[in-house]
């Protein structure tokens, strides 16, 4: 069993790299998609990803209960590719359809804490290979709004948790992978 974490900026090539990593395993692949087609721009992004996928892959869509989905789809002899954690994080943040203040403290939805814990627990017990994709959003300026700062902070914490738990961590920039961590399994 190998857990791989692939991260980078927007349009860095991280998803393509993760897809190639999964395909090169020679194992059956389950593509666990977190995106929701809420508007035409997101529909186009999802369509772009679907076109690249191998037709033999199984696609499962799960915008919120990622830990439960990982437990369902992870099996010895297969690869689960999760794309992507920051979209999932955004889904959880806005899962209660509430307004957030521009200034002040953000109290995350209860479901955020529950689902984050369930995902980390599932990741610790996966039975097959896993490839996790995430955006690196903390390399720019500190956002002005409270909800944006919360998102950047939580994405950074989640990425740190992934890098700590996964045997492989790969940074992708301009389509070029840089292996930051590689442990023998």
C-alpha cells in the first residue's frame, strides 16, 4: 500500500501527474471526484477532467463524505485517486449555505470537523494505494477577508497532514514534478 500526495498551484499539472501515477500502477483505478457542477465554469472544469480519464476507470462522486467514500472504494489491489482536497474543503465550508463575515472569527460548520476527522481516520486505514490531489493556496498574499484566511489556513493544515501521513509527497509546478518525500513501503 502506498499513499501519494500530489499538490501544486492552479493549472500546475498536478491532476494530470496524479492520473499518470495511478495509471502507471497497472491496477484498477477508482477516481473519487469531489467537485460539484454548480455553474458553467465548474461544469467546464469537470468536463476537462472527464475527457482525460481512462474509460476503464470507475468514477465516484463525493463532495462531502470523503472518509466514508475512501473506506468504500479502497481495496487491496486497486488505486483510489482523490481529486481534490481543496474543492472538498470548500464544499464543507459552504455546506450549510450560511453567510460568513468579512472580519472576525470564522466558526466552521460542525460537518467540517466531523468529515475532516473521518477522512484522516480513513486515510490511516486504507487497504489499497491512494493518490490525493490538492491545491497549494498559501504562497500568495494573506487574503483580506476572514473566510478566505480561514480557507487558506485550513488548506495549509490539511496539506501538512497529507504530507505527514503519505509515503510520497510530490510538488508539481508548470507540469514538472518535484518529489519532496519518498519512503519505501
